[in-house]
C-alpha cells in the first residue's frame, strides 16, 4: 500500500474509483490474482487504527463530521427540507460509517431484479455470494463460515429492548430469527450485525482490505485522493483524473482493462455526469459536454424514509450497547404481502434530531421506535449543481410524493403506539414525547411525519442496471455502462429497486458479483 506516496507507474489493469462498501470487495477479489494490478482511489482518509471509525458504538458521532460528505436535500414539497444525507468520506465507505445492521436481502427482492431483466441476479444466483462473503454465527446450512465478513447475532442485555420484544409478541408480532433464508413478513428480534466479538466493525475495508494491505504488490490503495472525472478516449473509459493530496495538481491513473466506479448512489451518478455520461439536456444546462446521452443516470433515487416516535423511560435506560439500535420489527400493513412493507428500528437512546427544532419535548432518558417504509414508491433524482466537481450535487428524494409511503408511515406510528401500550412495556413507556398524545388523526400524524421524518441513510438505484433494451437503465446486467467501453459501476446505485432491508451486506454482495463478472471477462 502506498497511501500518499505514489510511484511514477500510474497504469494498472483495473482502477476502482471509490474505496467504499462494494469497491473494496472488487479490489480485494481482483488482486487475488497476482498477475492482475489494481489501484483504488478513495477521497477520504484511511480507517486503519482509527477508533472513531472502528469502534462500532461510536458510529453516531460520524454523522455530520469530517468523515461525512453531509449532503443536504433540496427543498421538499411534502417532506423534511432540513434533512441531510450522510455519505461516508473514509476508506470503507458507508460500511465504515453505519450501524452495521446485517441482512441478506429477501429472495423476492432479488427475484424481482431478475424478472425485470437483470439476468444472473436472482436469489438462486446471489445467495451463494452472501454465503461466500460471510462468517456467520447463526445456525443454518445456508450460512457461510469462512468468509471475510464476521456476522454475529446480538444477545443484548438491554432490559427495555427485551420488554419491547415481549410487547411485540403480545401485539401479535412473534419473536422470529432473522437471516434464516426465509423472508420475515411479520416478526421482531435482535439484529445480526457485521461486527466482531470486540465490537470492531466489519466494514469492507476491515474485512477485505486490512488483512492484505502491504502484502500484495499488485494492489495500490490511495487515500485522500478525490476523483474529478473519468478519462474517456472516444467511447471508451481509460482511466480517472483525481486531485493530488497536495490539493493543487491533477493526476491521472490509467486502466488497461476496465474502470469500476464505486462512489455510492449519490457520487457515482455525479461522477458519471461530470464525465459526460447522463441526461443530455441536464448536462448541457450545466456546461458539461455530452459523451453519452443516458437519461437514467441520476434518476430513480430511492430510499427508506424513517419516522420517529419517542417515549420518556420510566426506568434508567442502558448505558452500554453495541450500536444503540439493536432490535428491529417487520410488519405487513395489508394482507397478501410476500415481503414486509414496514420496518422499525428500536433505539435505546433519544432521537430528537428532527423533532427538537419544532419544539417537541425530549429527554436524555428515552427510547424510540423509527418506522420506515421498506418499499417506498416515491422516486427522486440526483443532479449536478454545477460542472465543478467540488460542488455538492442536488439531491432531491421527493419524499412522500407517493401516497403509499404516507399511508405506511402513518400506520407505523399507530402500530408503535399499540406496541407501547402492551403490558410488557408498562414499566418502561412513560410520557410520549414525540409526536405526543395530542397528535392523533391521520392528518395530524402525516403533518408530523412530513416535518420531522429522517432517513435510514439508504439512497440507492440512481445508476440502475436493466435489460439491454431498457433505456431507463444506464447499466446492463453485467454492470457495464451502456454506450461506453471499459466502464462498470458497482455499489448501491446499481440496484433497480432498493431491497426491503438494510442494504449494506447486499452492497458487499454486489462487489462480489462484480468481481466475478470481471473475472469471467478475462477467461
């Protein structure tokens, strides 16, 4: 590894732009072949030895910190205009920045991808990749035991969380294990997390890169280098330009074979557009020369919008936790669903990030449930603000522009109240702080939601893959950018639709799949 002292040799077989959740997986797998050279460009610092990143219980301190690109959203007609999207600025990407809740995607989600034209992306194709990447302590023959990513099942001693699970059972939501290979449509339990026995996060950098840094001469991981644009030779991508750590000079690294963009669902779309790949009309508006008119770049932005309902605790809350959001609930708000359309995270901490500004009371001894819409139907966009790579993009999620999302979230607040009213929580649930007992009608609840909702920080789907003839899909099912040779994308932006669960492990799986596709191309 040469973090900031670069050799004159600046040509590699593969260049991975973005050392994030999927990009590190791609780089590690490609460099297993000693005859292949790989360069990773990461704008943020290294995470090696950095306790602020590595110790999972500290993760909430990373929000709006120097490790965060911290993207504001555009003004929302029906959502929270104060909201910000945390995007990680550190090796490991958002897997170095999140709460490490670990899920296999429901088979139905992946099978929908395949049915929509993404050949090779069915659950039968992809479940073996989850198995390959994980070292899981949960029972089941489907689980992997030798993969790089340690997954462990939480066995929390949080008494309020234990009471919550009992209350869920009393409300008809059974205690059900997660990641069994069967989709949980209605159930609650402690999560699995990608964190080791010492609560060191198992990010893609920790799991895939740390063991090999300095041990593979064919792998060059460069941190503190920000990509400015892709280098195109006609209709072929041959490298990337980046800002040198001296913050003055532009350097170029070239790829003999392919460039893989792995900057995340906001910045991958941004980098493609800065490079002339995107909606032609928009690119011309901001003064970018059009190379490929790809209408789908920056479209189809999806997320898991999240509300909050919070109670003052009648007893002292726990003072220790793996990551403070250790349990979850899935629910189906209408009959006949094969996947949950509602999910809650249970927080053993107060969560007034978006309620305090409106005057809702808070407490330092509180707990909350955060209903989120697992299959939101609102669709947003990512657009360039200007053609200057330093300017933050325009992120417009268009929250709650589809009535489905408002209905499910409103249902979630009412269900949370029903859970809190169960006997098991009688010793814990004190005064409802937000939205408060005076907020009762659907109209009042929706007004509260639209003002105070947050996000589970799962922006996705902005450079989606699809069938060859699908003009709305910038990528083909092999993750190749249509209309450009030598260029692929591998991160959460490639999903045609966001999975119904926390997507971090699925994004690592996308990295595994991309590495396989690249290896097949060399055969």
